[in-house]
C-alpha cells in the first residue's frame, strides 16, 4: 500500500534553515509527481510546491517562491523540501502528497498524503 | 490567480442528514476540481476529482457535481465517520484550496 512518511520538523529559530524529507513506499516513486502542502495552526490547507516525476520541472506558491526548494531523489524514493530564512508564518504542519499523475500534462489532484511533520518557528 | 470560496464555513448536522457544501471559483476552471476530507492529526483524503469522479474506495454516499465556477459536494446520509473538515481544490499548474468547511455534530 502507498505510504508517505514525513520527517525533519521541529522547533527552529527565525532566519534559520530546515530540510524536510518524505519517504515513499508502496508505489513506483519515479513515475509520479509529488507535492508539499502545509497547514498553519487553526488555518486551512495551503499548497506549497510540486515537482515532476523526473525532477525536470518545479512550481511554487507565490508565498514561498525564492525561499523554498523542492527536490527529489528517485534512487532513494525520497522527496525533500528545503526551507531557508524561516519566518514565524512558516509555522505549520507540512504534508507531502502524491500527484495522481506525473506532475505535468493533464491536471491531476493529490491522491495520497502523509500524516505530516510539524515545523515551529520560534526564538 | 484563481480564488476558491467555500460555503458555509461551519455546518452543524445530525447522523442521517443530507449535507451539501458549495465551492465557487473566481473564474471558469473546466471541472479541474477536487474534494478532500481532513480529520485532525490525520492525512487528508481525496474523495472526488474532476468535479464528479469518485475516488476508488470512497463510499457512494459522497458525490460531486457542478461545472464552470460553481460546484457542490453532497453527502447523502451523514455517517459518524463523516464529521471532519472538507476542502475543495482547483488543480492545474497551481493547486488552490478553498478555506474549508467544518462539518460538526448538531
């Protein structure tokens, strides 16, 4: 069965950096686009970034462009999110999710999600 | 950018009720519309995609309809497991969520 397990969250000071990981299993990771979505405390879901199945294309929400970098290692079945210059408003649960397709082409929703990892930005 | 607006924000209902949630897009979105269920501490779950297609394994009491800019999620007979927050999402080259509708026990 499809499993997505996020890790790397924690309490981080403002201005520092953090790298989140998402370990995938139960499917052919290199065939699917992957996303990061976040949920701030008491708020709704916010899409963050997408990466195509082969890493050749990426797209970001305007709110994170320039500070966040999505990447993947298909040999390790792992998705990453590098977050730089952390701000208090980055405090959230970060979810990784699988695209129903390869990330491009015909638009697709997110069909499997992990349970998330909490990032708290605080001094 | 396309904005997605859900209504109501909160909905109080009883087991067995028929429940309808509305999602409006700020422009025509060609039915690239999904619905998700989210419970606290759990992974969100895809229910409906392409406005009306039921995801594998999702109970048939869930249905989606609509086109253009207005869409609905209907739960035909609310079950105890259905109390959760529901999100609509437009997907294309960007993925945009509505603000969510919390379905709570009346």
